[in-house]
């Protein structure tokens, strides 16, 4: 009987300016693949106030990027550390990293499932 490998989904939301650094860092630690989405949101910063043509206005939802990586449970710490180090600017709005359980994965092209579907 095959040993069951626990899988995780690592989701990180951070400043768009850090995307290239995060991708480079994830590549260095051997990440097999990732998904990137442009998103908007706010956390503690609650948006910001800007001035345009002399008029002040509030930007409530700030641009962010969301990166999602499916990986084996044993790779989670390496992936999270790579993101945390490369996304960190030391200022408010640096973002968050979420790790959740992943019940099943299927590679559509081959029909491979679970660990085989997320390995390169």
C-alpha cells in the first residue's frame, strides 16, 4: 500500500513590487509551479488617502498579488520561508501567508493525482 502524502496549499498575498523577488526565491527552493493573480484588498492599513488634481480621495482597496503553490507537507516550511524573506519590505502592507490542507489534486493532461500531479 502506498504511503499517503499530506498536501498543502500555500497562499500568499503581498505587494506587487515584490513579485519578481518572490518568484526568484520560490524557483531557488525548487517550487514546481505556482499561480499568480492580481487582487485588491486591505488589512490594518485600511487603504490610503491620495491627492489627484488637488482633490483628496480615499483608496480603500489597494493592489496586491496573490501567489498560490500546491506542495507536499514536507516542503511547506521551505516555501513559506522563501516567500516571507523575499516579500518583506519591513513596512505596513507587506501581506500575509496562509497554509491550508489540500485534499486532492489532479493534473488534467495526464490524469495523475495528488503528489504526482504537483511534482515536476
